[in-house]
C-alpha cells in the first residue's frame, strides 16, 4: 500500500475549507432565524464532528457553546444510537444532565452521509427565546429544572428531510413565542442542511480517504501545538476563589474555588471545595464547566491553535458531582452560564499568579440577562424578549479594559435599539456608558452600560437573571474594584431597587433599568499618566472629582491638567 504523502499546502487548504463550511452553517442560521437573539445577537455556534464523534472544525461563534457541544453531541448520539439514523435525519436535545447546558440552548445534530455511510456529523446550538417554564423567556429564579421549561432528550426531529410533526407540536405546545420559536427551529435545520451539502462536497471533491487523512493530521497538529505551548507555561499549582453574590433565594454567597495544575500532562482544573449545588438558579452542568476550562486554556496559549479534538484532550477536569459546577437532577440550571463566566474570572485570577502580564483584572463576569414577555398589542400574540447585556472588561498590563463588551465566552453581539423597538413592544429610553464605573488603575477598567427598557401599551412579566449587585469586579496589582451592578424599576421616579435574580410583573409605562458592572483596574491608579486621566475626563468616562480623589490628578475647569496641584496630590517634588 502506497503511503500517504503529506502536502502542507493541501493541509492548509483543507483546514480552512473545513472551517469555512461551518462558517457557512452560521451564515445560514443567522439569515434564516426569526428572533433578534439569534439573527442579530448571534447567540449560537456550529461545529463538525467526524464519524467517531471527535470535534474537527467549528465556526467563530459563541465560545461557551463550542466547548459544551463536545459533551452534548457525544452524549446525544450515543444515547439515540448511531444505527438509528438515516440520511436526511436530525435529532435535537437540551437535556442538561446528559451532556447539555440550560434548557434554552437546543442542540440540533445531523449525520453526514457519503456513498451510503456516515462520515461525520454537523451540529448547531442556539439559544431559543422561550422553552416554556415559569417565566417568559424561560429565565428566572427557579428551584427545580422542571420549572424551567421543556426538557428534550435526544429525539428525532427531522426524518428524511421532513420535520417530525408530533415532536414539533409537542414542543411548541410548551412555549409562548410560537412564531419566533418555529422560525428559529427551521433556521437550525437550514444550517445543518447547508453543512451537510458543504461537507459532502468536500468528501466528493477531495476523496474520503484523503480527507480523513488530513483530518487526522489536523488533530495531530492541534495536539502538538497545544502541548508545545503548555510546555512553555510555568509549571506549578495556582489557586483562587471568588463568589457569586447570592443564589436568588438567600443572601448567602456561593463559593467558587479552583486549583489549576500546569504540568507535562496538560492543564488540570480542580474545583474541589466549591459549594454544593443549590435549589436556586446558580448551578452549572458539567458541560458548562468544561466549556469554561476550555476557554481559559485558550486564553493562555497561542490564539491561532485550531480548536479540535487534539486541543480538547489537554483539558483535564475535576468537578465534584452534586456541586455548583456539576449539578444533578432536579437542581435548576437556568443560571449556569452566570456561574460559567464567574468561573472563568476566578480561573484567570488564579492564572495571574503564573502569568501576571497576560491576565486582566476582574471583569463584569455576569451575563446580565433580561427576559420579558406579554401580549404584543401590535400583533395580539404572545412575545418573548431576551437579551444579555455587555459591561466593563478588566484593565490589562499595557491597556485599559474595553468598555461595554461581552466577556469570557459571551461573544454575542449588540441588539440595536431600532431592531428591538421594531420587533417588540419595548422602548429603549436610555442606552449609554456609565461614567466612573470602571475601576481606577494604572490601566482603567472598562465602563459598564446603562440600558433602560420601557413597556409600551401592555403589561408584562420581566426577569432579571444576573449578578454583581453586591460586589464589583476585583482590581489587580493595586487596581481598584469596578462599580457593581444595579437593577432599578422606574429610575427617574420613586426608584425600586431589585435583586439580581427575580421576576416581577410590571404595568404599561414602567421602566426597568439595567446598570452593568465596570471592570476592575490594573495597577495603582496614581501611576496612571495624567494625560490619559485628562482624556478620560474630556470623554466623560471619569469625573473631575474621581480624577482628583483616585488618580491624584487635578483637572482645571477648562479640562486641562493642573500640573502643580497634580504634583502636590501625588506627593511629587515641585
């Protein structure tokens, strides 16, 4: 048998072709979806697996979903049985304890056939705006997973190219926003159909034997590069802890504890000592926690390394069963992504001991989720609205933290005011950066966001599922804490301050204001360049009062730096 000869040019062409096929899946999903959350915010991801269920290629989507799908797809296919799948079939699942995440995130998986046999699987995971349960948008402070919405085991949703009507009817009977949900399910089908065509074309044009050879080479390449980068990291054990402010039912903080071991075998993430699971919306599934660890490893090695099975094998995880980071049925999981982003923040804090120049100060580290639902008076039908709002990133060793961004895998995009108001009976009455919200530092933390939602011509139930309303993101190496979050009803009137995890019934004309956290500062604020402080004041990001009190920089009324007063404030020689 003639030995396959490796061609580096062909390798790169095939590598990029595999990725581009998943990107085309993403484009199809985005173009076809109905909900703002999927079509505009891009709250989804797409992936290709080989016939042995190893991840091969993925689109540039939600990093949180990409890591979790590794578990979801493997569990779902093994549970359903690969022999029960025919060409044109597709299965769906959102089961959080069988490799899944929270119920809103529904995974659709379809086999790819070539010459009569399965050569791989395409999959996409998308956040649906409603899956039933105790609150519109299916987010809220629930005590059991059964209150959160419909639980879908691995079931056939598409059979030989056609939706299984009985299954579809059963799911739609559980949800409120039926029109948007219907469109989003069909968009997921379209995405997988696109992926099937593209991957079949690759197998046809390249040849099955040769394509599989280069997929093996791609896995080996990611394995080698990941190991080489891990070998450059300082070996040792690094620990950190942090807290979720409260669980939604009690004011008792939730302890998150991590030990990271870097050695020749890879990177171990050990969450022994983390709090036990709670009957409250703060539990993460195993797949959510695995996804957080995958993200952190990617943050500390070369960003250009492909993420496939060769990369994932270097992530080792100890997540005690029955804990906040690996909950069991029937403990709720709706707030698991809140825990996920906070876990990432804690893990990066631990990594700062080993790699201080690579790690940021504390970030907003909460998804800041809002849900709303009621009867849309324009269509006389039930609507569900969902959004996760950005906030401040932590300061870095050489730069300020970015303002108003999603963090730690929360790679969703902004929902424009115009689109939100066109599609939902809501008015965005305020949308702006919050001055003085970034933690002071040599490099300032990014600013949080104020986003106010007013109910127009209808009553509605509104949900806050978030955190950081007790403590803001931590500073690093002398930097100050960022501003905490606030959730306020009617901020311009007799304000009512809400907690970070609850649902409330509000009347028409009521406004719910989200004030997201700023990022923590990096380094002592008195070491910040006075010219940068002056620019912050001119830009409205820092007040003159904070410039003087925290940065020790005196700003004149004409917004110039008072050099003499500044030297005095900083105890410098005149």
